[in-house]
């Protein structure tokens, strides 16, 4: 397997020599190692390279995110967006949430996906009308300038090299491309770059992206305006409009990331959840789920009883998702949803033996009128850390690449309730709070999260659409149970999202006896027929200084530590 993997191996060998430097050099209040876990080995190496070159965790996060944009075009990219949760080391540490979510174009409106009086779901999934204004390029520039030690040009070096030299096609790429093959074939530029004569590329073949390298170079040289203004912006708008989209130069020039207060929720034993606030629904769902579980004896329960509790708290948390939307446009009743009395009441309504049919639950309270994606974690030797989840929505996004830019656009507009009385690609029910509107951000499930206490920091996250919060919750429960990091990423997964009223699960999630028990309790089970998710996690033991990270065995990612005398 070519050039790239030998380079990856060589880089890793170089870093391993640093591992020989004793971790005892460090005071225990600092991690003994820097650490990176990402969904692709080349992105992990980009992070390690940046740390070894004097960058901090924030620089490394930019390098990793940019590398993922090249090597995982099915998961994230310059044409997409995401959320970065930052932990800035200090006493106490501070948390910063960078919302780089895509924004609806200014010409967007609630009925833009209707044709002949009916919503056409294809229009928000494939082609340029499906694409929100990208946020990732602005995030790369903003995180570097506000939090990094290096320049954006430094941090983009690995990504530009990967785009220029080429990326070796792997089994995950082929799997995701086979899912989206028809849509990819429909767009000439997407097919030219990401397919081989209209067919799936061979495993281990090399994919070069010179136009993307050129777009990255402009971003490196000019910063944010190198993407959102000037030649790149012109090409993006012309390409989108020529193919039936509605972007304008103003859409791009006015795009800004938003720094929001991270969602913080106290847990037992001095721990605290730090997670994504709206426009993510994920942090609220996690806090609600953990808050309800604190009322229930889940930790002592045998596996089926535990799954019962987990499913019932997820059912209730996902029901309340319909109340959330872009916080710049609608009021989000986060305080009410996380109020102890409310969560106690929800938990008290859980029958310990029987499933609660979703149809029997009252609607969410009216406090207001009115696999694909990617994740990584990185920490430096100062204890700065980033958990980031980035997306283009479905694999290969809108399967539309803007000619002359190499930029594959997202189809994040489908995360809006394009039909407020229907459901989206993840079967999530629509709601008025998440209706399409000009310049609005669609609701997301992405949930980069920390759990921190005086003695530990744990970081979590995964791709996986509507299943993200349930996957992160299961990993958090493994952590709270004291299981090793490898278990957090490898435990079998199951999911419930209120509607449809079924437990979706991986093929190996339950034994036959456990399934029979769950059915007796009134559940409908649906084997999704494949493993899902790609969780990347880390744990810092503040007493010993030890850092452990893990990458989901379902993917091809790499988690590794770098003994770092680099502060
Ligand atoms: N596009 C998936 C999400 O943001 O939830």
C-alpha cells in the first residue's frame, strides 16, 4: 500500500522515539503524554506532527480537522461544518464551544423543498440546494488565531500535503461510497474526483485532490477571506447557482463561527458533564439522560434491566428534542429541560419492567409557543484539549462538488425540519423550532463532550447522525462503570429515539435470551444489520498523569499517545 502508508509508518516511528522520554518529567497536574485519537491514521499523524512541532492542542485540532477534510471526504470537509469543544488548561480550566455549523443561505425559506405542493426529500439530500453555507474553513482560521500558537499556514501543511500527494483508498471509503454511488454518479465533478470512471475505486488506489490543495493553500495564505471572499467564493457561488442552488456572495462573506457557552451539567461524585449546547440537541439529550439515570439503579442492574433504563431515558430525551433549534432564532428551554424536578418526574414515570409506548407519552411540554460525520479528540501536555465532531451530513454530503475548487458540499439542510410534520433522513420527527429559515442553523445531534472531575478528564464523541447521543451515552456509562477506554469504543450499541418506537441495535448487542426478555417487556427490536459509529475517546488520570486514548474498532482510526516534553 504505497507511499502514503510507508510515510505514515515512518512518521509514527519518529514519534515513538519521543515516547522514550520519561513521563516522570512532568508534574502530575499535567498529562504525562499528549494524545490524539481520530478516525484516520493520517489525521492522527497530522495532529502528532503539529504537537511535535510546538503546536498546542488547538493547533493540532486544526491540523487534524483539515487532514480529515482531505482523507475522509465522506465524513467532513471544507464544504461542511461542525462543533469544537475546547478545554483551555488553567485553575480552573475554561471551556469554549465553537459553533461552526452550516447556515441556511439567505434565500432559504420554509417551503424551499416543496415541489407541486409536496416536500421532495431528494432536494435536501442531493445537489447544491441541499447545502448550507460551510463553517469548517472559518473554524480552522478562528481556532488558530484565538487559541493556537502557530499560524494557519503551519497548521494546514499536513492537509495540503495529503491533498497533493494523495490518499490511499480504504475499506471505509468504499463502504460509504457504495451507499451514495447513485448520487455521486449524478454529479460529474464528484464522480471525476471520488470515483473511478463512475465506479467504486479499488482499495489501496491513490486519490489525489489538487484542486482541494489549491483551495486549502488560499485559506492558508489569506485566512478566512481566502475561502469566503475572492476567487474561491466566486467559484463556489457560480458553481452552486449554475447547478440550481441559491448561494450568494453575501452568504459566504457574512458567515461567522459563533462561540457559545458550553452546556454544563453536574453529575454525582464531583463530576461534571461539559457538552454541546444548541444548535446541538446532543448535549441536552446527554444531560437529560444522565440526570434521569441518576434517579435509577442502572449501575447495579443486570444487562437487560440496564438496557431497559437506558432505552427509557433516551425515549424521553429524544421526545424533548422537538423543542430545540438554532439559539440565535428560537428560545431553547434548556434550563427547564435540565431542571432536577422535571428530570425526577420523567424518571419516576419509567416502569421498571415494561416499555412505555412512545404514543402513550404526552407531548413534550410547551415551554415555547410557537455515518458520515467524523470525530476526534486531542490533548497536549498542558492539559489543553479538544473534542470535535465535524460533518457533511450523509456520506459524501450532497454528492455535489463545486467545479474548480475540489470542495464537496454538505447536505446539512436535511437536518432542518424540511417538512415540519414529517421526518428527516434519520427519521427524526420535524418541529417548528427547527423549520428552515434564511441564515438559520439546523439542529444537530453532534455531541463532542467531556466529563471532568478533580481527578479525571474524559473526552467522548462519534459520528452517526441521530444515534450520536445514544452512542456517547453508552460510552459514558462504561466510563462511569470504571471500564477501560477500549471498552468505551467497542461495547455493542443500541438506540432509541422516541419515534420510531423501536430499539435499533447492532447485530451482536443482545443475546437471544436478552432479546426475548426485552420483547416480553413490550419492546420491538430492530437489528440494523451492521455495526455503526466511530467513537474516539481519551482519559487523563490527573493523579498519575497517565493518558489513554482509544479509537473505535469499527473504523480504521488511530489513537496514540506522544510523551511530550514540549510545553
Ligand atoms: N448531520 C448530522 C448532525 O448534525 O446531527
